């Protein structure tokens, strides 16, 4: 069974491969069939197809977890 990751606006995503700036963390800005994310290192924002993004996610840090720390 395939599990679909639960992504929400404001979540931080740790990717499998780093952005060219060297950072692996991205923040979710918009969700839909395409997902808009912003690099936490250089601030560049990207729009990716949801399926392609889901395959490249290593870990999801929800916005609730990041505020609790």
C-alpha cells in the first residue's frame, strides 16, 4: 500500500538531495496539484508537481513541531 505524505502550508521539508546552494530544507508556501516551496537557505522558490515532490522528500517537519521546540 502506498502512503501519501500529509503536507500542510508552513511545514518544513527535508529533501533527499540538496538545493544548489547546499541547503536541504524547504518551506511549503502553497499546496495543490503543484506545490510551491521556498529554500530555507537562499530564499529561492520553486513550483513542483506534487508527485515529483513526494518522491524527493526525506522527512516532513510539521509547523506544529517546529513551534513546540
